């Protein structure tokens, strides 16, 4: 029982880490996209 509980805890932690990383990357991509986008005032 302890082994399955431990595995479940590690999986949860792992998934939380992945979610955090994905969020960070999304933020980074938004910054890059806004930097690449043409400015409103430019011809």
C-alpha cells in the first residue's frame, strides 16, 4: 500500500511540475508573439 501511495504522490508532483513548465512557456510565447506583432502606429 505504501508503494502505491508513494507512486501516486510522485505522479501528482510530476504532473504539477509539467503544468508549471507549460504555464511558463505559454507566458514566454505570449511575450515573443507580442514582440513580433507589428505595431499599431507603423505604416
